[in-house]
């Protein structure tokens, strides 16, 4: 009856479940059932006329059912964070086994899987007395076996139990230290990444402030002075006033070119040098897989159609934001980007196989398509705002434990509003 391993989550980082825990539980249950069957076979062969046979058969059947059932319950319905573990399955199995050993000492060696289960389930201050009690029952069972008492059978169980307990507790402490170290490293990495993002944001703001001050602000100031000068000389010297106006127009043209350069520089670098959206998404998937370790694959469905620069930039930014959510929140093992051209619209799907979440107002595309439906922060509202400017829509589909799909659709033809009747 294997229980999930204890974890140290004091810092708020909950370690991922051990993938080998389920296989280990199956192994322990199988060993227990094998020992139980062997002990029952020995008892029946050595004591065919014993009046306790009905009780031994009943207790053996109860143990054969209780042990796997308790193990299944522990892994199928683990306790929620902050709740205490359910100990009654372990207490039930130990109680049944203790009565069975008192009736038939042949079942003493079934204690081996129970010792390990107790060490895994209980804290050390409770597990050690349980191991001592189990060992005492084994010794009593060995003493009660017919024939002369073998000193080795009396001394061997305490020695083996003490050694196994010491080694297990040592390994458990080492595992706790390792989990604490991994948690600290993850927290430090997040803090470092957040610091780098803040520093990068501040540096970019400072760069843009200096660029705007040295170009657009200076140009606007020059235009203001030229237009004021033209206004003052308009009646007395029209030729000079027109010269000032033409000069102000030239300054405005240069400022417009600078503004366009700012907009171009702020566009995604992945779309520079004439790269298409599918090429940029493929590069994004490869880079995400290499940098984060999360396997991300890209799939293109349909023949690519040229999209406006604003639509390409919006879809790429949405893909970047959705993958960031997958990386930080989904606890996924894989993700996929799918760009589909469906005749009248282009659809970008970002799917993951992570933990998912419950949509407010009910699951489905409708709930996910409303602003703030997911309650996941500002990421999804920002995606919807980008798409709203292009006449597109955002749909979110998610179910707890079954992953999430974010779908962004933009029309391939500019949406024209109907003319109002005159």
C-alpha cells in the first residue's frame, strides 16, 4: 500500500510527482501478494487440519484486497496541499496482518513491504515505532514456529530492520536536501530572469527617451519656432513666411521618417529581413525547445497567404505570450504551434498537454472568448486587444488535467463596415 513520497514545499514550489512512484507501488503490492500467497500455501501444507484455517483464509483474502485498494486510493486521490494523509488504510492492513501473524506465524515475512510502506508514509518519529512493532511481531512469529528456536531467526529481523531504517532515513534526508536545493535554484533563476527583464525594460525606455528627445522632440520644437516666425512675418514679409512654412514641412517629413523607423525597430525581430510568419513561428518553436527544454513543434496547415505586417506581428506576439504561459504555469511536457490558412481567415493554435485550468462561467470556447474569462492575469486580455484591432477573435479551451488550446484567428480580407444609409 504505497503512499506518495513526502515533499518539502515550504517555499511554495511544489515539486513534480515522482514518475517512478507508481511503478514502485505496483512492485511493492506484487511482492506483498506473492509473500502472502507463499505464506498461505506453507500454512495449508503444514497444517491441513488446523481449526484456524477458515480465519486464516478470511484474513488472507481481506489483506489481498485491502493492500492494493489502499495503494490505489493513495495514488488516485492524494491529499490536497495542507491536508493530512489518510492513515487508516495503512492501519487497517497492519492490524489485519498482526492478527494473522498471531494466528499463523508463517505470515511473519509479509512485514517486509509493510516496513517500507510505513517508512514512506509516516514521519520518522512515527515510522520508527511502527517498524519496531512490526519487527517484534516477526520475532514472536519466528519463536512460535514448531521446532527448536533458531537464534539467527531471532536476531536477523531486528538487524535487517535497523539497517533498512537507517539507510532509508539517510536517503530521505539527502532527497529532502536535494529538493530544497532544486527549489532554491528555481526561485533564484526566476528572480534573476525577472531582474534581467526589468533592467532590459528600463534600458529600452531610456534608449527610446533619448532617441525621441534627440529626434522627434527637437523636430517638433523646430517646427513650432518656424511656424511662430512665419506667423509673425506673414503680413510684413510673405516670402520669408512661406520659406519658414516650407522649412517646417521639411522638418515634419523628417520627423515622420524617424517615427516610422521607431515603429519598424519595435516590430518583432523574427519578422525582419522579409521573413514570413511561418518561418518566424518555426524559429520560435525551435528556440523555445532549445532554451526552455519544453518540446515545441510547429505545423503549417494549408498554403501560406501573405498577411499584413500588423497581423503577422500580432500572431507572433500571441505565440510568444502563450508559450510563456505554458512554460511558467502549465507544467506541460510538450506544446505545439499550428498555423492554418482556412480560406477566409488565418488561425494560430497554441496547444499544450499541461494541467489546464477551469474557465469561468463553464468550459468551452465561449467562456474562453470573453475578456477576463480565464482569470490568468493580463496576458489573455492583451492578446484579445491585439486581435480586436485586426477584427480577429481569441478562443481558449481548457479542462483541468487535459491541457489548454489558445486559438487566435484573423481575417485574410480587411473587414469593411457597412455603409450607413443616407
